[in-house]
C-alpha cells in the first residue's frame, strides 16, 4: 500500500508540475513582453517579503503532520480530530500575526526598492496589500491539506491545485494581453489560491467526516506540550529557511537593483520549476516514509534512505549539469533578449547552490518524519546570520555574485554537516562518515561528468531552439550513459530498478 500510494502521489505531482511549468512559462513570457523587468522584479520582491513574514507560521505544519503519522497508522480518528482542531486554532493566530506585521511594513516599502527602479511602477502600496491579503487568507483553509497528505492521498490536493492554477494562468494570460494590468493579474492569482484552499477544505471534510465533530476538543496537555516543543524547534528551522532563501532577493533589490532582480527571477523560475518537479518525488513518499518509520526497524529504514539518496543524487546532479549547459542558451532563446542573461561565473554559483540544496532533500525528509528537528534547532540561527553577514559584505565588494557566494558559505558552514550528523546519529544510529563518503563520491562524479558534458555541448552552438535541443540531447545521453555504467552494480540502483519493476507489474495486473 505504501508503494502504491507513493506512486499515485508521484504521478499526480508530476502531471501537475508539467502542466504548471508549461503554463507558467507561457504566462511569464507574456509578462515579460507586456509589463517588463520592473514589474517582474516587484513580483519577486513582494513574494519574498511575504515569505519572510510567513516566519510567523513557525513550522506548525511540519510539526503537526509528524504527530499525525502514528494516529493515522493506528486509525485513531479521535486523536486526528483533536490534532486538526489544534492546528486550526494555531493557524488563525498565525493569520492575525502575519496581517499585523504586514501592515506595519507598509511605510518601509520605499526602502526596499531603489527610487529609479520604482519610477515606472504604479500603485506600489496596493500591490503589496494584495500580496499580503493572499498570504493571510491562505491560513484559514490550508491546514486541511495536512490530514489528506498524512493519509498518503496527496494526489487529491494536487488535482484540485492543478485545476485551479491552470484556470489562473489562462485567465492571467488573457488579462496581460488585453489589459496589461498588474493589479488584475494579482487579483486572479488571489482568487485562484482562495478557491483552491476552499475546495481542498470541502474535500477533506467529505473524506474525513470526523473533522466536523466536536471542534473544541483538543489533545491532552502532555501531547500539546510535546507538540509545542516540536513547533519551537521547527520555528528555528523555519527562521533559517526563510531568511536564507528570501533575504537574498531583498539584498539584491536594495544593493543591486530591482531590474537585476527581474533578470534573476527568470533563472529562479526555471530553477524553482525543476526543483519542484524533483522535490515532488520525495514529497510523494514522505507520508510512506513516516508510516515506515512507525512500523519497521532502523535497518529497513536506512536501506530505503540509501536508495532514495542515490535517486536524489541522480536527479539533482543531472539537473545541475543541464543548468550549467543550458541556462543561458535557453533564456536567450526564450526571452529573445541578450540582456536577460548572466555571465557564466554567476550562473555557476546559482547552480552550485541548487545542487547543495537538492542533495539535502532526502536527509531533511527523514529528519522531519523521524521528528529530529529538536537536535539541530540552533543550526538555522547560525545559518541565517552567516548568510546575511557574508552576503551584505560580499555584495558590496563583488556585486550580485557576492549574494550567491554568501548563501554557499552559510550552507557549507552549517547545513552541509549538521543535518546529516543529526539524522545519522539520532535517526539511524550510524556513523555520519558513511554519508560524507557517499556525498564525496557523488559530487566527484557530478564534477567530472558535468565537465565532460559541458565541453562536448559547447562544440555545438548554432543558436536558437536547435542549440537548446542539441545540448539537451548531449546532456541526456552522455550523463545518463556514464551514470548507469558506473553505478549499475550498486545496491541502490538495483533497488530502484526492482521498485520500478514492482510498480509496473502491479499496475499491469490491475
């Protein structure tokens, strides 16, 4: 059942992501030609400001889902209802806090955007208020998603989201082409987000009717104390994630300019689309891993971890090689604007940060489902401080490259070694040296094969779509041929083949 649910979740996620990527790229293309770099930068800036404000969420969602794995596995509907009641109350408080903090920030908006960049942007305060409203409104319904995900039925949420976002993108494209109006563009985005959360809430109530019973019933005090302890730990992780991932854009806007941020937003769109697609693989198995952690021993859990970590390496390593080779050719073809690309040293830093973030994905998944975030609760504080200080110093010395270099420095000095140490020591009860040995092997392979692939791809530069197609084909053939040849005898790759064959046999028999 775990494998089947993971597979269904994966198919739904990948189908949704493909649709969203196609429509988001079309929408972004229309956006570029109708509104330009300035609004592109504002779009990215305010999205990041509100992401920083979402720090008020404190990681409640992750902590609550962790506590649901056991009652879901044991069919304890009473405890599930109590947890969801607590979840709802906490999110109402979060919504109020975010609304107040967001309004307090309004007078400071001019300091986030250089005066020359803001000259052509109308209704800046109204735009920000719309972003704030969208964020606040989401907290009133989005908590219902957690119980569906905990029951390993994430595909239900995915289908609803896909339908709503598809309609959103189509209407936004029409709005941009006909009216060229950013305010209307945002209103459609808000309406789609609210409708999606409302439909998910209605669906959750139908799937789990016990949610509508006794909405004042809460977990007992010892369990609430444990939950608050985990929320406290997750709040620090949330702090680190938000500051590292979103302050870069704020620094970029303040020190380099919103126009450059608009250029970077195209790289970020591509990177985020690919990361979301790859991350969906691991999101699809998260609930199954949680179920596995409740029912199986540590050895079985570690075997699954090694297999998923190899898959993580394969996906993110290959994607990194493709980014190095294809980023600038694709953006040049896509935008038809030569000033929308960065020089290769900047691109390289963007890709290195993507690789390190991706290679952490599986370790973080296991850390979260095992509830180990208490042990590295102070890590995010050091990560955020190092990132902020390094980025602020380096951006003034070497420009935009300094921002990305600051992120890399903060990752290497904190997350890179602390996260696997906690997961191995407290989760698997094993020596973390095993992890670093694997990471070194996988990274050496990425550098060697990536360098060869890039060298071969640069021999073919006819320009346009043909260049993109040729280089992509080279990446696919060269990288994957060498990877399969090198790792074909490993337990991890053979384990992936067996799982794939098992799923295909089950689907064929069905």
